[in-house]
């Protein structure tokens, strides 16, 4: 141990430190402690320089000293307590090396003749190894916090959830409140205070934000306060479990239940209102026919007749929104759908927002779930209106494409060509560049009262239609959302015919999973050209909904594996959890079987090499699907 002045010079050092450094009191006192330490090992210089500049009251640094000649390493931990301008206190201790560096020869050399200490040491090693395995394999995050919320111990998977490494969590006390969602921080502080005062465990769910991507996740936390007999808070033992998917499901169920109730009420009121307006229209029509053209009431009665007709038509459109249910697909003209929605939404938007439609001159047939598509478009229109609080122009434009342009900020899969596009363009405030990577994530919102599910649901709906959603924006000038859908080839109903998925003559449905790009698109086109119906997915969080949806009867799954792509393993794990009996084929793209994890290759029913011929692929796929 040593006491240092504000410049880092040694004021006093104890005998143990002097002996270890092989220095006399006069050789240490008044000399720089940091320069003395740097002289022990050249590789320490950079580590100590950064550590020396730290401002935290208490900090630690792990060091390794290799003995010259023998190569034996000695693990050390340097602890420093700082007292501002007054100086600091330093303590150097020997410590066990990391678990991965412990070899049997090292401890056997020192403990070979002491069976009791050897047994105790072996038990500690086994316990540490078991704890290390559990921390790395558990889906939850476990950590121990001091009263100031700095982290004393944390499992390494916290970096995946928060974007902050375990080392940063240990050295920077403020990290905890940096990741907690700002709207939840105040309530959490009150809960932690009550838990400490009561000495009781607390369990709750709150939001955290990824430090790099801004992605919001929900964690279920169990927090156990450790309190001394005198009531002093010593710290917390905490467990986090990511429950984002469950929270999404709960939100959807709650929203769906309310919407169903609201739908029944509004539909009944709409019918009654339509009947009232029908009576007013009939009566006004009768009066108009009975009065002379020059009668003073003629103009007023004509106005009542015209407005009552418009009101009846508007109510009918509202009723049409309630007709049908999600999951029912039919042929639609995208132009007609856009006109109806623009006229309906135009009635409820503020007058400061001007709505304009620019459809193509030719019809744009799509095979779509009209209820779900309406929900997506209406949500985008309302979002666009919110982005123009001072007014502006809202434009709905449709187009047809033989070739797909380069899409920026796209989610989903490139649609089959030719495709159609619906563009919703506003002249509002635009979206900040840093948000573009997160706007389609669940719970991400910049609105004070937003749910953060609108664009996420739009993305899932478009992906279910084998399409994509992209966005272009410029701050201060406006935003354009583009919905890309395959133009119908009028063969889609064949997939739902009885026996189609089992019969060789029908079109069987395959779920194609992989990274968005040319390789995935080419594979989809190849399979479609050989009478397979393809549903593509590039985002793993959309997989459970696709597998549980009643829209598809999947005959099998094709999983794409490309070089340096870690996703296939997690795709396969998710598949086996959701649908255990589903046949899975692994298609290698640009890589050999040796490049693929053996667990992945062994977990699928069929492996298709990248050099397999088209005839070989079709033959093996046919045998797999039966």
C-alpha cells in the first residue's frame, strides 16, 4: 500500500510494497508511483496512463506481470482511492488469474503436497467454471449493484441487450440510468427506495434503450436489496429477462380486444346514423320535388338533400371498413383502394392538411388482405398529418415497376416483379437521420403518447404480403413512405385450394429465410418458377407470427446460409421451438459445408450445397417434402 500526493508522488509506502518493488524507503518516497510501476513492464505504460487520468473516487485495474526467463505470469489488481486535490491511496494485491488461464500444472506446483488446500482450490475452480457457463448460456442477465448503481459483477450477455460491455458497466456507475428509458426512470427510483426501506424484493417491467441503436426493449427485473442489520443499504442483486416479445403480444391482445368492442359499438351507431340520414335525404328529396324553382326554400332544401347524400356515402365507407376480417385476401385495384381511403381520411384531417391523390392511368391489381392494408395506409396517413402541425400537403401516389429501384432504409423482402408501389408523401418536419435505423422496431416512438407499434405493424403486414416498406426523408422538408407489393399474376388462390399443399399438382408453400439481397431473391424466383409458393422473411422477430398465422400452410422451410452470417443458428432454434415437426432444408450460398457450424448442419433435415444443380435441388426438395 502507498499514500500518494496530488501529483502521484509517494508520500509513504508500507513494508510489503517496498519489499515487492525491491526499493528502500528513500528510493520510493518523493518519487512518482506511476513511473515506478511503468518500469516493471513496458506493456503497462499505456494501461497505467489511461488509468491514472481517471476521475472516479474508487477504481481498479487488472495487470499481468510476466517473469523474465521463466515466462511465468503473475496476476495483480491495482486499487486506487482518490480524494480530489488532496491526493490518493493505492493498493496492489496478488490475485488469481482468469479461469481460462489456469492450468493444472500451475496450481499443482504449489498445492501438490497440501491435499486440503488443493481440494478447496479445485472446488473453487469447479464452482467458478460452472458459474461462468451458466452466465453465458442463460437467457437472462445477472448482475450485482452497489448502492450508487455501479456494477460489481455482471454476466457478459448484458452487452447484447444494452450495447455496453461488461467492463464498461463495472467501471462507469452512471451506465444504469443511461440505458433506462427516460419515461420510466422517475418511477423506478421511487420503487427502489421503497424496496430498500422495506427490505423486500421488488419485481417490475420497464424499458431500456440500446446505447448504439436506440432500440427499446422491455425487461422483467427481479431486484433483491441487501441491507445490513443497522439498515445500511449494501447493494442489490438483480436479474433481467428480456420480455419484449411477450409485451408486444400482450399489447396486441389488449388493443385487439378493445378494437373489437369499439368496432361493434361504432358499427351499430353507424347503421343507425345511416338510417337517420336516409330519412332526411328522402324527406328533403320529396320537398324539393314539391316546391317551385323560385321558392325561397328551394336552395336550402337542395343543400340538405346534397349534404345528406354525402353523409350517407361517408357512413357507408365507415361501415365498409368494418366488413371482412384480417386474413381474408382478395383481388383489389390499388388505385381504387387509395381513392376511397384518401376521401375518408380527408374528412377527419385538419383543414390545414391538403390531401392529393395521383394514381396511375392503368389499374394496379394486387392480391391483398384489404382490411390489413387499409390499417397500414390509414396509420401512415395519420402519422404524416401529425408531422405537419402547421399544415402542408399530403400526397398519395401509385406506380408500376418492371424493375425495382435501389431502396433506402428498407424493411421486408424485394417483391416479385412486376410490382406496384404506393407512396405516401408529406411536407412535414422529416425524420432525424439517427432514428432511421429504429423507426420500424417495436416500441420505438418519438411521440409523447405513441405506442411505438404503428410502423412495426406496418412492416409485419407488408412482409406478410411478400413485399417491402422503405422510407426517404429530409429534415425540414418531409418524408415519403413507399409500400412495395407484387402485382398479382392471378394464380394466388391456388395455394389455398383443398389439397394444394399435399398434392404434387398444387402449389406447395415454402417459408424462405435469410438475409435480404440478390441471393435470396434469386432463390425465391427459382422456386416460384417451379410451382412453389414462396413466403420470405428477413427479420427473425416476424417468424413467430408467420408460423402461427392461419394464412399459410407451410410444407417446409428453406434456410439460407451465407458466409459470415451468424443468423441461421438462431433462425433454426426459433423454428424448432415454434414448429417442431416442420421439415427444414439448409441452402448453402457461397460457402461450403465446412464453413457451417456442425450443430446447424446436424439440426436440419436436408443440406443443399452451393454447387448443386437445379435438377438436384428440385429432386432432393421433392423427396424431403414428400
